[in-house]
């Protein structure tokens, strides 16, 4: 039903099964942060700003052995069809913020900044499916832009089944259909290990492996996009400081 | 046992030798006890030292405007009181009490949200209850079904115990019978006619694995193991041996093979849990 054309095998927005939506990203977009990134995947748009590492504001929150991460996830009231303001204490927002915090806690080399904190502010400007994956990718870019040492790139993607065939990068229409199994996965690119894995709705056990395999190739593609963005921005920075 | 570096080392070292602090095998569940209450839908579950009470109730309501032919299903989770996740994290002494409280509170709140969201996801998004059967007349009147999950004692692994409690409570519950003749609907009280069970599509069971350094896995982590683990992964399996939900939010990254191993173990153990729930309800 969601497949646009049986004959061509195209999806509702004209993509093929293993095709991602267009990714546009840019780092260093806000002047008064230590690192920032703008990430756009299809119509999902996200802005991330990083403050820190800096002295922990609350001494009680600081840890003596490693850095404390503070993640705030804000959904703009104009981000979806429903014009509703969601507070940052909304349970879904807290859930996403916690997932991102726990994902990056073990990727950032936190032992280098004991008693400090890093604030990550994520603004969801527009949502069209794959919010969590886009947030992770955007945060990864912004952290690199802020020069925070990490062990690896974290790249995330969502995937699922539409009409019994595995699909990459579901948009909101595909996500919303009830029977679509939806998997969000974040992997460390070099080691291929899984940082985050979320599956919603039912899926037969033997169908998990093919969709994970597909998702991994998707993550590799996202890594190439993120990496070239970082290299470009670094190059332009080098060019601007030549004496 | 206190939460300190020595104990953490002890837990980790013994795991490396294949022992758990409480003497279980690495894929053993703790003792499960399902107590059915006197009322329909009141169930108390004890998984090791973790205690959860669940109560199902029902009332008449107007359907939601966007779903006129579906009943309303609400899950409410309560962590207050002795079941709070902060217990044990509060450092004694008047000076550090406030300071330690704030961060522990923040962390506990996030963990509580994560657990209640997962409970909701597993019960709702996998269609445990057939909400369409809760409709009395389209657009006019439906049943509003509510499950209250109260966490009483925290001994680790709230999620698995919570799912068992909620599912047993839903299966144990009986609602008043409704008879519709033409335009008139009659709702018979429990005294008039024997109440009817809810239509339950499938019974899910959730299994949580904790992992430690070197990807050592244990099933059903206890309080101590949960405090010292490097991360956890929860897998929900339904009675048809299908995956309902997987949740691994952060923690140390693990190999894809470890995930597969968890799934294989979870399927086996889910059968056992679902059988336990069914036999308790008989």
C-alpha cells in the first residue's frame, strides 16, 4: 500500500528501497557556541549547539573521574502539522535526550575532562521521521566541530519493512503506518559495534538480520557524508588562517 | 552490599570466572512469584527482591475524536515511595544529602521515564489488548482501560517485572458484560451476569540483559549488577516467538553477534515466562 509503484518498486516519495533522503549538513553555524551543526535529512531538520567542556555549573552534578553530559532536546512548536508546544520535560523528549546522552557518554573520551560538563542543546526544527537518528548524526557532527575527543564516529539510521521488503531511512508517512517495524540503530563506524538499537512493533526473528545488514550499509554512507563535511569545514578553516 | 569500588571489582572479577554474586547462572532468572489478588485484575509480582503491583480498571468514556471505534488504553506507572529508583543512592549525612539528592534525582527521573516509556511501547505498540473490542458504540461510548503499575520494592530489573505484572493483570481482569439490542445498550453489573475477560491478542515477555566489560552478559540483573553494569539491552518477545521490542539505549557499544546471542536466549526464556504467567492464571 505504501509502495508507490509495484512495477518500478518505488516508495511513496519516489525513492528506492535502499535509497536515503537527501542529507545536507553544515558545521560551525552558530557563533556563540563551542561547536554547532545543522543537519537536514529529507524534511527532518535539526540544529545542535555545544557548550563546553566547561566547569560544571552544579558541583553536585560533576564527576571526579569523567565529564558530565547534559543533553536538552527541544521540539519547536512549528516542527510538525500539529502546532503544539512540547516542553523539554515531555516524556518523549526526555526519552530521546536520555538515549543521546547514554550513546555519547561512552564515545566521548570523558576521562580527559574530570569535573567538567558538556552541554548539548538539540533543537528539532522540522520533523519528518527518523528524529532520533538525525539527532545522533547532528550531535556527532557538532561534537567534532567543538573539538571534543571521541573514539569514533557514531552514525545512526532507521530502517524497517514496508510491504515485506526491507527499507532504509523511513519518512514520517512510512513510520506512522502501524504495521511498519521500525528499527533505529547507531553504530561505531570503525569497529562496527552497536551503540544504540531500538525496535518498535513486532518483527519475526529471522527478519532482523537482513534489515540490520541494510542499516549498516546506510550508516557507512552517512559516515562518508559526515566525514566529507568535517573535512570541508576544516579545509576552509585552514584556508582562512593562512598568514 | 554497598556501592563502592571494591564491590564493583568483586562483581566484575567474579563474573569473569562465571559466577554471579547471588549464585545464579548467567542466564538464570530469579525466583518468580505471581500472586493474584481477590479482585479481578489485581496482581502482585515478585521477581527476586523486586516487587511490583498491577491493577486493571475500566470505566465508560467517550472515544478519542481521531479513533472513534477504539477503546482507550492507558498505562500509568508509579515509582513513588519505597519503589523509587533513588533509594540507596542517597548519601547519608546532612551536608551531602541535598547535593547528592539532586543528581541522583535527575538520573533516577530519566531512568523512570525510560522504564515507563518502554512499558507503554511494549504493551501498546504491539497490540497486546485488542482496543477495538473495547468499543461499545462507535463515536459514542467506549471502555477506558487503565493499568496502574506500582513499583513497590526495587531489587533491579523493574522493566521485566513490570511487564509480567501488567500482562498478568490484564489477563486476569474481567469486565462487565455489555449487551446491545438495537439502539439500547445494557451494561450488566458483575452481580447480574458473569463478567467477561478482555480480548488479549498476545502475551509479551520482556528480558533484560546487563553487560559488563569484555561483553560479559547476564540475564535479569539484580540491584547490584544494575548499578555496576556497563549497559543493558531489553528484548520483548511475544507468545508467537516474534520480536516485539528491542531497546538498547547507549551504554558501551556491543558486537552485533552479542545482540543475536541475547535474542536466542531471550526467545527460550520468554517461553518459560509466558508459561509461568499462563499457569499462574489458571
